[in-house]
C-alpha cells in the first residue's frame, strides 16, 4: 500500500518545489503508518491469547496436617467449631482470595474424611478391608468398611452406598459435616441403627477410583475404576459370599445408579436376597438401566425413593418414569439432607419389609409341616392358571420404557 502511494506521488510532483514535496511525502507516510498500526491493533484484539499466555500458574499452598492445626474440632454434639471462638467453619478465611479459600476447604475435607474413617473403626468397630484383594502392595488400592459379622451373619445384612463427588465411605455430604454436624452428614446413624437391629454392615467407597502412589502420579484402582465397577466388585467378592438370607440397601443419589447396575449383574442373587431398598434422592433411571421385567416389578414392590421435595414428609411424589419405584417426600427440599431427614421413615419401611419376609417364611414352614399343603390337583390348577396369565418380556418392556 505504501509503495503505491509513493509511486503515485512521484508521478505528480515534477512541478513542485522539492522541499515541499518531501514534506508532503513525509506527512503521507506518517499517516499511512499510523493507519496500518491501528488496523492491526484491532485485528490482534480479536485473537485469543495462547494457552501459555492465558493460564495462570497454579499457586502451591501448604495446609495443616490435623483438624486441630486448622483451628477446628468437633464438639460433643458433632458440630465442627473453631477451637478459640466456638464459631462454625468460616469459608472466607482470606478475604478476596477464593482460590485459596477453596483449596483450604478441600484440604480440611480430607482431614474430615480421615476423622470419619477413624470413628467407623473405633466407635462402630467396623474394619477396613483393602481392595482389590489380589492387588500388590505397590499397586493402587481402595478399601471398604465392614462389620465383623458382615460375612457370617446368617440373617440380615445392610449395604450403604453414598453418592458421587468428594464424599467417601461413611459420608452422605461433606458440606453437612462441616456446616451442620456429623449425624446429618455421615452414615454413622445408619451404621449404629443397623448394628442395633442385628444387621451385618458393608460400607462402600465408590469414589476412590484412583490413588496417588510413591511416584507422585495418580493410578487407577484395578476393577474399581468407576463407582459402578466398585459396586459390582464388592458384591461379587463380599456380598455374594455372605451368609445373610436378607439384604437391605440404602443408597443416596448416584448410589442408586450403582445399585441398579449391581441388580443387572447379579439378578438372581439380588432378587432372592434383597428385601428392601431405601433410596435417598436417587438419580437412577429404570428406563435407561433396566431391561428385565423381574427387576422392574421388584423395585415397585420393595423399593422407595425418598426424594427432595417441598411437600410434607411422607407425601407421594410423581415420577418421571412409568416403571419407577414409589417416590415419597423426604421432608426436605435439599438433596444432600434427604438421608438424614427420612431416617426414621426409611428404617420403618425396612422394618416393615423384613416383617413381611419373616411372615412369608413362617407360612412356608407351616405349609412344609403339612398344615396347608395343597393337593396335587390344586397344584396343577395353580400352574395352569399361571401359564394362562399374560407375560411381559424384557423386549416389550424396553419398548414401553
């Protein structure tokens, strides 16, 4: 562009004074230079910076090693309080530095996780069992918690499954543990009540799918790389080998998805031994996860999802799915609070289901003693009547779903 201007200028300055000519030329070149720079500045303003230019270097923070060094501890009511002021946890430790405050919150959460592990081991006497069982010492491992009688209890077993995210075994909600108390945020009330009612206990740990080893890198936990894989592994290597005739499950949020995956994988054992499922605001989807009509019928008869709702506790809630289990208002509109809010109602449901199972077993025993044995003709009539009933195949169910 500049070259064209110069050429045109030279062709038309033959009759001008040479000094004036150069002054005019200098002025033209100056304005041309400024104009081009302005255009390029506008173009460059629309070009996003490279990743190296836009990314800020992640600061390195050092945090205390214990709750007490953080300046906090749990009081007798299970509330996390400031040791000096007795105030609740203050997220805004450093005003204006959200990144630091968030990292501090996460570091505190790790200490709380260890605190809850310690309570399960010392207070409720659960033992930590590392998985996978065939992992070498230098391999990534996760772990679960189980009561001493989890495998040997001949009657009752309870399986607890938390949701997704930062929570670990023994927790429903880290937020509730920090801002409210241990009873609301942990599974400890369920563990205590389960043990009191004679249940063996399994506490799953579905979110530990990677572990940092000595090389400083995260490594996947073999056969436990997702929450679903973890649930299937624990059922296969522990629950399936337990002696309990009757199994109750309590599953929160994503734990409901894990539960249905287990039902798909171990359908026969699941349907024959699980007598009650208490979902707490579960996000499972029968239409997307289940093909087997037997599992669908089972869920309708033996499962309740206690959901977050503005309705009064215990009132029925609508379902978005045709084949979902019963949904009941948990008594809170907060997702993370549902497990605590419906605690009494859920255990009443499990108790009622258990009594129904025991009554049915007693009836079978009485029949076996000959008091109510049907005749051969009655048996035949019953079988024929069953065969005349219309059946629903998994394929037709899938279409409906």
